[in-house]
C-alpha cells in the first residue's frame, strides 16, 4: 500500500459538528527506531509492546466553518488548561496530513487532551498523543466516508500518527506492533505499523513493564534532533543492519519463548541506542548515574535469582523494567525494595502489555 492510497475520493456525506473521544496508549520499543529519512520514513524497522496504563485521552470537538480558513483553526487544552506550546507541533502535523484529510481547513477544532501519567515524568506523550488525535480525526473521516473498513481505519490512523511522531504509528493496536519494512514480515511497511503477524509464546502474555522515573525533567535532546544525528553518523549503516538482524532474532524468540535470548536482544538494543547518542556529533549522555545503578542492580539480581528480568531505555534516563507475568510477584517486590530508591521521589509506574487504543 502506498501513501497515495490514503488520499480520499470526494466524500459522500457531510457533518456540521460533533465530538469524538479516543484513548490511546504509549508503547515501548524493543528494537528501536533511531534515524529517519524524509517524510517520517524510518531508517530501520522497529517493534514495540503496546502499553496499557500509560495513555492519552483526547476529545476532539469540531464545528464546520462558514467558509474554509486559510490557516488551521484550532485550540489545544492539556488537563483543562490552554496549551499554546503544543500548537506548533500540531500545526506541523496538520500540514503534513492535510493532503490525506482534505477537510482540515473546513472546521474549527477544540482539542482537549490529558495523560494518565504525570506530565513531568519524562515519559514522552508524543506516541499516545499523536495517535489519539489521529484516531479522532479518522472518526470524522469515517462519518464522511462510512464505507471505510475497520482495517483501513486502523491503517490510516497509524499512517497519520506516523506523520505526527514516528513511534505513534505503533500505538493504534496491540500487543506487538512492527513499523518499517523487514524482509521476513511480508506486510510490514515504512508508512504504517502492523500487528506482529507470527506466533507469540505464552511467556509473553501480559508481559510487565515497570517504568522507573529516574529523571522527570524535560527531554535534553528532542527526538527530532536525535534522529538527525544519525545522518552522517560513523556507525549508522551497521546500526541499521543490526536492527534488521535483531528483529529477525526476535521472530524466533517470540515463537520459542526463550526469555534469556529476549533479554539479550532488548538490552543490547537499549545500550546501542545510547551508544549511538554517545558517538554522534554533537554527542550526548542521556543516562544518569541512577540509570546505571539500576542496570547493575538488575544484572546482580538476575545472576543471583535466575529470574527473567531485563531492561530497556528510551531516549532519556528512565528505565523500563521488563519481565514475565509468572515472575512478577518476586520482581515487583525487588523493584519496590531495591530499585525505587533510585527514582525521583521513589516514583515508578506499573504497566503491562495492552491491546491498543479505544474509542470512548
Ligand atoms: C528512542 O517517535 O519520538 O523512543 O518521529 O521525531 O517524533 P519523531 O520521533 P519519536 O522517536 C522515538 C525514539 C525512541 C525509539 C522508539 O520508540 O522506537
């Protein structure tokens, strides 16, 4: 499927006003998206667990204007308060998607959004936020074009979300989503995420992700800046190849349920992501001393107990602790007793793999 397939024919129906509400989850990449080409095309394929508790709920009110505006007409509220600094990002998003949703200038929109996780937690809300907004916009398009199938609805929602933020393309459905072309996954695509199509061993059911909030501050490096650092990066080509190979390995691991091998891949991915930042120009260290303390504690605990606890990282200092449901009682206690002390105000968020976005 090509981008052109998402340009609609003339709409059969009209609607003058209304509102839609969607809640959409965050996701955690196991193979990381780091580096992109023009038009939000990823430099390598990625795969993520969709989360369950960490989500954004967005209400989109829309009212048809007497005549189309030259610019986009919208207001944004976060947790009930005007959020002017979200406007430029949404305006860029609208510009990128207007070709695919030609009704955007015909309406005035009020976007009300709230997150289930605290605003300053260092958890990026762009994946959940951009996917929730894309789904609300798709609900409008579905009224204008009622013949649209559910499958097309989800594909286009992911396609639009990608244009807002790459990782948002992986937040529409669950539980495992692949975004980016990979040779072993025939339907995989650079322009939208798809559900992982192969067998997944029950070891991965309700897989846990406890997010340790090491640093709740604003991101030091925006992801857009970060992705750009991969242009001309000395190790870029090797890294992109490694992501393909790691995804290949995960296909076997998801089938067999080999958790030791799983941990090896995801921890290597996390450390490689940070190694890319440390070896780019300019270079960055986004881990904090407590990030390393936690990693060492996890390794020591794993060695001592033989339990299957591993970690991954985003482009920040927080640590995502990943482990199977069957071992969660002991590992939850370990997190509370030994890892929480490294978090800001002992703060962590318990989450697990989820099924994707929901219309409310
Ligand atoms: C490290 O999706 O936030 O979390 O497309 O520029 O909005 P933009 O980037 P974004 O990048 C996410 C990077 C990552 C890895 C990942 O989620 O795959």
